[in-house]
């Protein structure tokens, strides 16, 4: 959601304008995570994180460049695996310090999640929609890694466009 909501300029064949003010970024995040408890400054910070995460979803992006960006993000946000939780509650595995700000916690956890996906050889599951006019990203959870579109509407749009092109040609 972070990359799609804060960095994408085209979605489902239409231009979209990424939110440019901290308040608009916060509203975009809260639309998908209503209990986030973030401030406009946190949302502004996370917009920068989204820019760093986005290249991991691009095919053809040099692996060394993606790795350098993600490693830098992990170091800057203190991403270290640890167990912590609320007093009396269950312990959870996290990749942020227990005293991290909410924005740093999100950045560390999101960066660590992408690093783990890539590190276990599943980078092919990170994708960008192949439909014309759509830059949305996704995680391919299909059994045979066959997903090419962000959702059914883009898939249908691409198939209809291909059909019309075949009929013309």
C-alpha cells in the first residue's frame, strides 16, 4: 500500500497524482490503515521510504542497486530482528527497536519484509502491473508465480486491448 498510495503516477489506465503534502500523505495512509496513529510528519517520512522500496518491484532494476537501497534503509532505521510486545501480551517478531518511532518501525519492518522475500529467492513474486497505464505494484501469491496484473480490472483491460489489436491486424 505504501508504494502504491504514495509513489504511483498511473493506475488502472488513468493518471493519478501522488499526495504532495504531509496531510494528504497521511490521509492516503489512513485510508488503508485507519488505526495507524501516524502524524503528518511521519507520513512525509514514509513517503521517502516508499520511494526507496519501489525499485524492488521493478523488473530489470539492477539487483545491486536494489540491495544497496534496501540495506541503507535497514541501517538507517535500525532494523534488527527482536522479540517484543506489550506487557502481558504475546511476544512478536519485529525488525524495529522497541523504542522506535512509529514511522521508523514501519520503515524497518517493511524493508526487512522485502529483504526476506528477495533473500529467500522469491524476488520474482514482487511485480509491477503490466497493463498499459498502470504502475501499481503487488506481491504474487499464485502457486506458479503467474500473476502479471495488479487486479482483474487491469487484466481485463489488457486482454480487451490485445483482442482489439488482433481484430484490427
